[in-house]
């Protein structure tokens, strides 16, 4: 019986470690593990085709696979209902673990390459970064 | 030995359930469990004191404890380095599980009450919602 309890406890400890590593990537749960969020919004120029829009989305979505400094990434298109979106149609939430990782991302060649795809179609961009607190 | 393996497996199954429930609250990891993000940015009027700013922050931060429709919440002040923040100083990321939860939140009395605290000091607001995809 004691041995069974010990095995259960061992399983608990091992998996608690997994939970901790896992959740740190997605959200700030404690001051010690705050993440740096990088919120990027785009409004494209009139005349940007749906194919061009898709190419920009795909190019941004490819960055987490190319730039290790990105520890989490999500995105979506505006579906707000309060008419306060100021024309922005796209939101990308890029997450870093540190300012050093952000400093690696901004001038990264693959990020610059993405900028070349985006640039010709960009009407407005908004970028706000914050340390995620509860 | 077989019994020990079974106990370990049991621990794994129980804790996997916990991981699954836990991470769903924080990020969209699959199409089946996408979350609806509600990104809210503020710029306060010139002359808004640091105490008034703190009262607004605290009032917003209190909403997840008052409105069940909010399934996750985080916030922070702008620390971006690219000068694309358009004057916005505050970003709040409110997460819902569904459009129905958002529809409950928007006219909720506690949300309206928050609006009364915010309103006199608000210069600009931006709201973009998106279904979080990878």
C-alpha cells in the first residue's frame, strides 16, 4: 500500500513539472513567470486581395517555426461587435519570455523578410507590448 | 510490479485531465477549443492622475471576479520599443469561451459600472476581438 502511494506521488511530481513547463508558455500565472506579450494589429490597404491577405497571414504564422525567441503565438481576424476596431482587421499575439528575446526577434532576418511581404499592403499598424499580469 | 504500473498510469490519466482543463483556460490549442479574445486598449486624457489610473486598472481587474462569462484575464501597460502604440498605454486581454459569454459580458451591470469609472478619463479606446488560432 505504501509503495502504491509512493508511485502515485511520483507520478504527481513528474506531471506537476510538466504542467508547470506547459502553462508557462501560454500565460503569466505568477510574477516569477510573467511573459512579454507583443500585440500587433494590421489594417491593409484598400485593394489588397484575399490572396495577398492570405500570403501575409501565412508568412506571419510561419515565423514561430523560424524564430526560437517566439515562445507562443496566436492570431485571428476581428470579430468585435462594438465598432471600436479603428479599421484594424488582424491581430497577432506574439509572446516572448524576455526583453532579450524580443530584441532578437525585431531585427531577425526572417522578421525583416516578413516585413517585405507585408509592407506594400500595409495601411496601418499598431504595436503594444506588455508584461502579462492578472 | 504490474500494480505499480497501473497506479502510475492512473496518476497519469488523472493529471492529464487536469492539464487539459488548465490549459484550455489560457490558450487555444485546438480548433475544438478555440477561445474568443477581446483585446481592449486605452489612452487616458491628459491630466488623469496616477491614482485615477490605478482606480481604473483595479476596477477592470475586479471584473473577472464579478462576471463568470470571463474565462481568463490579463493586462499590462505598454512597454513597446517600436513607437507604434498610437498613444495607447494600457492593454487588457479578456477571454471568453463563446460569443454568448461575450454577449453576457458587454451589457453586464458590473461592466457598465466599470464604464462609469473609466468614462471621464478616457481619451481613446480600441477593441479588437478574434478567435485565437495558431
